[in-house]
């Protein structure tokens, strides 16, 4: 037991400075990261209060961009801080960095070949943030899935769809990414009417319903331009399709579409304008007639 005590005493006398310096370095790094995290969280809260509650969709999108970049900054800062900690501790213990750099370069080449997908994802995530392709809160479609962007890291984008499923999409997927909520959205609505309908009257009704809705205080902020009735779009087998074009705020497009379709149906009922639907006539014939046929 005395031998162990003597060994510990000698070890402490020899390496006490290095041990204390290493512990102090780690403590300082943890404190810095905690303070940085709290500062960034307060910043995100301020952004949410300043931008998210704004009635201007451009302000809301600006807030989403700031939040997205802030999360990326926190991740990068953590990596940098711990990298500095490792290098500092190595310097404290007198570990030469030159051989480590040489070994690291060799390993880096090997890892680079084996981790090409990872590197591609990181580079893709960098360009997603720099080019502002989409932000947290946007709705995007990519790689056959779509949903609300919950998080963006340098490697993956996390989506949540309407069913609550969570998708992790690598940023370096190389496919086409569609942002469904950026700046503005064009909502195209085709309304079918029967062939015996007065088309001018039906077009006037559709235009009036859309104009009345866009002028209401509850929906006015969702419309970025006046609704436009384009006219007859298609002569279908059992209907004439009339097309309406709306320019709306990106995230409001689905609510606007649902509400407007409901109002058009209600107004058509009031105006006795028929929306055609498929039906089947069943003819029942007496047994004798069926045999003669």
C-alpha cells in the first residue's frame, strides 16, 4: 500500500502542472460552450419574438434563416472548441504535433476515400446554408419525401411530414430539392362544371368568391396579389374545367386552397351551379326480355 502511495506522490509531483492545466483547459472549454449555448438560445428566442409573430412573410422567412444559421454556428463552434482543447492538452503534455500531423494527413487521405459520402453531405450542407436554399420551418420536397424542415445540420436535413413521420435526408443527395414555401406560391385551382352551365356566370361566381375572401381581414395577409380567373382550362369527358390562379404566402397555400374550395362549393349550391360527378344507371329487365336479348 505504501508503494502505491509513494508512486502516486511521485506522479503528482512530476505531473501536477500538466494535470491541473489539462483539467483547467477542459473546464474552461465546458464553461465557454455552456455560455455560448445560452447566448445562442437567448438570441433564437429574440429572433422568434421579433420575426415569427410578424404579419410580413418576408420577416418570418428572415427569422427562419437566422435560426437555421445560428444552429449551424453552434455546431461548428463546438467542433472548433474541442479541437482547440485537444491541441492545447497535447502541447501541455509535450506531445509533438509534427508526427501527429503527418499521421493525420495519411489517415485523412484514407478516410477521405472511405468517407466520400460523408464529405459530400457536409459540403452539401454548407451550400444549403450559404445559398439559403431552405430554412428551418420551410416545407420542402426531396428524394421522394416532403415535410416541414425541423433541423438542418452540416450532414443531414430532418423533415417531419403530416403523418408525423421523421425523415433524415443527407444533404449531399444530389437530387432536386423543391422549396414549397419560399417567398410566394402560385395556387392553381381547377373547378369542374357541367356542360350545360352558363360559363360566364360560373366564372363570375368563382372570381367573386376569391375576391371576397382575399379582401377579408382574416385572409388578406395570405394573398400577395389579386386572384386571377384564367377561364376555361379543359373540356373533359363529363365536365368543363375552369381555372383560378392565386398568389399566396408560401406557408398559407394549403389553408387558402381548402377554405376557397369550401366557399366555391357553398356558392355553387346557392347559385344552382352543378359540379358534375360520375354515376351509373342500372337498368333492370324482366327475365323474358333478358333471354330475348
